[in-house]
């Protein structure tokens, strides 16, 4: 092999190594297996790739037949954002519920049990936890994904979550650096901007990330947000000042830096994914997350070739690409060396299978009467448009869980445009249980809710998002999240008083 051919082969393998692509289907396509054999070191899984724990274990085994140390990443926060249980809802409450309980031992235990289940299925990198301080209650993308608005609380639970997850042999990826909590724009759609000074960043946004680094987080995910105090022109994912200057040098972080999804419009709509990927690696990122929306071989080839061309043209230092690839491979080796003994997916041996429901019960805030419903109620779910980060595949609410406890319970789903009269007509003389999600962000929801409570003082109100409004109704329940176990906990409070 000539020197030029060897260099080309090395560049190609390094370019493949820094990619974390997704794919379609519940088995690995031939092109994925071929690219893994050629040097692709990581893949990302989404809800479309998962049908059952057993199927997921077979999929990861298929990938590891090509490369034993392959990183299999997933966006499994628990709570509202679940891929492992995308069809039925999560067995674990999300961050806001854990923050509401404020027991770091519980948070650590929940994360460890979640990690145990992921590891049993062969998943070894989790794009979680969210360390964002939810300082803006109108934030359209974080909300219940945050441990809360208190910086100290967010920091101690971020650290506990990292420790619990990694104790199970699954690498944590703390996100979204340098902090997505004060945004009012969803980066899936546009580029958010945070106009705060350096002092505010230091005492608010950065504190949970410092805690995560001290806890040993193996990865950190960058945010597609513009923070002019740090870099007035480029979003954090593409900023040397943010990734190299702040994260690496000032905070002393040595682990893997992963980008948020590069097909998100904050990057793709401004820079394009090829140029964006080159700029991200040059800025200090080590791994390019892509595949939530673009999940084909052509995308992998485009990004690989863009990185190789950037090195040859001098736009990306060869040693920077090599360093990024080395960090990916180092994490892959860590996960291989810490892989737990073989387990049977879906079985609870050695774990804490009931810890999620325990946490959801402890997270409930209940106000008003505690008298159980005396007859099958009518559950009206006021449904907002699904958050793209959460997706619309996962069911939520209390209707199914309440029906299991109170046979004969009826229900209906009401989108924007519905009126209180529609609910009352369907409910008849049944007690109304109205379920909302982030009601403070949806004026139409508040209007319907207020009309129902005025017309029926015995109405039960369940808030499954961020609780901001004053409690109302004969019984008010805040679950601090919309996971399946949160619905179960609320249903128990309604049915049993």
C-alpha cells in the first residue's frame, strides 16, 4: 500500500468513526453492517428501531458480530422521552418528577435500573441526562425534561443520574451544553438565542455540567443554541470558544463531545449538515449525531466524504479528526471492558423493577379532596401538538390506567379547537377528569379547563406537564411528567383517594 493510499484509508476510517448515524428497521441493514466493518464505530437507535427488549438485544448482537466494541446509542431519558418503551410509555418518571422528590439516592437508583435494562439489551451509550436548568417556564423543548428551575437541585440530580447510569455499564451523555433551559425557541425548528451575561451562565447554566464532569460523565452533548456572551456568531455546536475554550480548557472536560442532531433546522437550515459537521469537528466536537430524520447510507457517505475533503483542503486539521476518532474509540473500549454479564432482556433479576412506579408515586402533588371516585368517570384529555423532541408515538394520560382500576371509565381526546361543551356533552352525568399537559403554555387549554371547573365543581384536574397554574378543581394532581408510571400513580390517587 502506498503512503497516499494508507493516508486515504486512515482518513476514511477516522471520518466514519466520528459519525453516529441512524437507520430504518428493526434489524441492521446490510449497508450499516458494511460500514461498521469499514470503521463506523457508533450507531444511534430511535423508536422506529425497537419492537421489544428481545428484538433490541438481537439487533445489538447483530451489530457486535461485525465489531465487538461498537457504540450503540439511544435517546432514553425515561419520562416523556422514551425509545425503549416508545409504544406503551416509560416505566420510569422523567427528570422533573425526580427533581420534585429531591432524593438523589432515588435518582441514582432509577438511572441505574434504566441503565441495567439498556445494558441487558446491548445499548451502551445513552444520550441522557438533560442537565438544563429550566429557568424559562415557557421553554418549548425542555420543560419536564429538566430536573427543575433550581440550579443546585439540577446539579446534584444530574450527578446522581450520571453515577447511576454508568454504574450499570452504560455511558452517560450529559446535555445540552452549555444549557438549553432559558430558550424560547425549539432548535429542531430554528436557532435559539440566550442573551445572558457570563456571570449568569457561570452560576446557573454551567453548574450542572460541572457536577456531571466531576461525576465522571463519559460524554457531553452540545446544544444548537447561540450564546452571544460566549460566541456572537456561531451556535455552541460549531463554536471553538464554547467546545474547546469553555468545555475543554476552562471546565477541564476530557471525555467525548457529541453534537445534537445535525439535521435539526438550527444547523441544517443555516449551515447544511455537511458544512455543519466539518465546523463541529473543527470546533472540538468528537462525534456527529445524525439519523433522527436522515437515516440512510447516502447521508453517511456525504458526511464521511465532506470530512475527508475538508482535511485535504486544509479546512479541518488532520490531527483534529484523528483526535476525535480516538476519543470515540476510547469510549467504545470503555463500554466493551465494562460490559456487564449477559442478562435476559425484560427480566428483572438483580434489578429494582418497581423503582419507577415508586418514584412516580412520590412525585405526585395532590391538592383538594381525597375522596375516590364513586362511579366510572369520564376522562377528557386536552392534547397539545406533540413536541418533536418527545414525538407523537408514545401514549400518555390517565385514561387507560384509570380504566384498569375503575372498569367502565370512558374517555375522549380533545385537540385545540374543542370547547368545554363538547366534553360535558360526552361526559353526561359522570365525574369529569380533565387531563392537561403544560396548560400554562396553551391559552385554549386554560379556557376549556376553567369552563369545566366552573360548570362542574367536582371536576378532577390532572396536570402532566410543568405545573404553573394555581391548583383548581375538587381534586388537583400534578404528576411532573407524562410517563406511563406517572399516569398510573395519578390514576391510583383518583381511584383510591
